[in-house]
């Protein structure tokens, strides 16, 4: 399958995304941006492990000097990895940080509460990016499209593609084309359909921006890896995708081997549109990634199985993984669930955490998984912050959202039902609520 031809997007002095360049691997810090020492240390660790872009959250204007200092220290240490500022809910912060970093990710769904104001602010933002040579990601997420779009199109893949096209059209009108676009969802079917429609619409428009792929809030462990591989590989097989982030509810360095595996897979499977050399065969490419973080052979086999069978299930080429495929029952179940063809356990939505996270997200998520494993088919979210978490878990039946300060809010179908619960009690309270609502038997920690 030939790669879809896209515009080149230049990020910093030496990195180009799209236009046939090898798929770029990126990740995001989960340190607090105001903790400059920790964020510098983590950025160095990520760059050394192969991250070609490092994203850092910038929650407000007060954090712009922090990211400027982080960049200064990285460059002084000889680390030139381009930095991406991640912006939610503050268009002024996006405008202020644009001269400081190589790239800014904005979420159109929360750029400004008023749609016309959002458009006006976006025009200002693009002018600053153009002046400073800063790249942009228009990063929409299924869970945070904004009322303006969902009132028109529902909360659908079509809505995601249409929303993206509106913002991309503004970039074209502003003659600013240094733009990458993403349409992430935690539901692999939604994610794949949205990117496909977007790719088709951009091709019809005659201006194709590079696409950043990711299954958002994929969770962690085997299931997070499998889900990411199923969704991302399905698109890579169709020639879609120029940069990848695998989101795991784990230390971000763990994301890189999976993303590298997928990027090499994409390169091996695809030829460039004009037939130029550029195909990297997996066996050769993997020699360049023999660091200690690279997956073991067993993990490779798991990723291979997800990459092979998941896209076939997603595309409905098959209904089951063949019995003679040589997979364990566990792996078959996980791939079937990642492709949303059969649910044998709860479906989890868990964000990877970032500088907004105010509690031990990974440990909490693992505990929630342990205590809710019997609730087959239920959708349970564990989110790192109260600012962005509730919007991003729109599909969840139940949500556990950290407020910070040791407190948690529990959501039921997008509505907060218990606020300010001490985190030591929050999982018990969540299970009591689930029992009361569904009749499910709660599990106490001692049952396990
Ligand atoms: Fe960060 Fe998670 Fe909040 Fe998203 S939901 S901003 S990843 S803490």
C-alpha cells in the first residue's frame, strides 16, 4: 500500500513529518511542567530512548517561562529534540508559547468556549506561528469535540472529520500549511473511521496535511499495547499516518518501543508514492533499537499478533481469529476486544497522565482494573485530571477522575455523582455505586 502523499511539516531545524519521510515517533512528559528539573530529566530520558518529539503540557500562561527554561536547559545539555507545547482551554497560552517551542498542539474543541471567538483566536495564533516558524497540530479528540460540532453532527467519526476540516480550511486560508492533524479516540472503530474520512476529504480538497496517529486513553499493560497496535496498524496498512504516539498509562518511556515497532512496521509495509527508497525492513530496522527498553521476543509476538489480526477484525474481513493461528485464548480475547468484536472483560479508558495529573494514576488504574475485572462489558474510565478528564471520557459508563489534593470525583455517564471523595475511599464508593445501579456484585480488596 502506497503512503498517502502529504505536505511536509517542518518541526525545528531538522525534523520533517510527512511527504514520505519515515514515520516519526513521539511521546509526552508526565512530570509537572513547573518542576523544571524533573521535566528536563524526563525529556532527556525520552530523547535518549528514541523520542523524536517530546510534548509537554502547558496548563496556563504561568507555565510559559517554565517550558522556555526547560528548552534552554535541554539545548545547553546538547539535546535538540523538538518540544511540543500541549494546550487545552487557553488560547492565550497557545499564542504566548508559540514563539518559544518548535510545535504547539491545540485542541479545537476547547480552544475557546465561544466558536467565533475560537476562530478569531486561532487566526491570531496562526499569525504568531507563521512569524516564528512554529509547527501546529490540530488535535481533536472524540471525547472533546465541543457543542458546536456535536449539535450538528452528533458525536461521530464524521463529526470529527468535519470539525478537523473546518480548522484545516482556516490554515489554508491563512496560507499556513505547517500543520499536522489528529483525530484520536479510545474506540478503535471510531478512530479508524474518522481518520479514513479525513484522509479522503483532504485528498478531495487537494491539500493533504500529515496525520498524527494515536488511540487515546488506551490504558496500559498488554491491553493498552494491543489496542494501540490494532488501531494504528489498521491505518498504516491503508497508507495513513506520518507520526505516532502510543498512549499508555505507564511511564512515558514505555511507550517508545511500541511506537518504534509500529513505525518500523509501517515503513516495512509501505512504499513511498514515487517509489523512492525509504522502505525499512523490520529485521534491519530493529537492530537500531536494541536498547534495554525494547520489547522481549514474547512482547514482539504479542504486538505482531495484534498488528496481524486486529486490522482484519476491524475491517470485518474476518469475524474470528482462526483457531489454528497459534494464539493463546487470552491473546485472542484481548485482540477481539481491542477491535471491539467481543467483550470478555470491562472496557477501560485511562489517560496516560501528563503534567496536569495530581495523583498516582498508574497504581490507581491497576487497582481499579483488579477490583472491576468481573464487570464484563462495562466501560470504566480512570482519568488524570478534572480539567480535561471528564470531557475525554464521554463514552464511559463510570469515571474515576482525580481532582488533586487527594480527592476524586466519580462520574456516571458524563455526570458527576460524587465529588471530593478521599482517594483512599474512592474505589469502594465507585463499586458501591455500580452495584446499586446495575446489581453487579462489588469486589472488596480482600476478595482478590
Ligand atoms: Fe493530562 Fe490525563 Fe488530564 Fe489529558 S486527561 S490533560 S492526559 S491528566
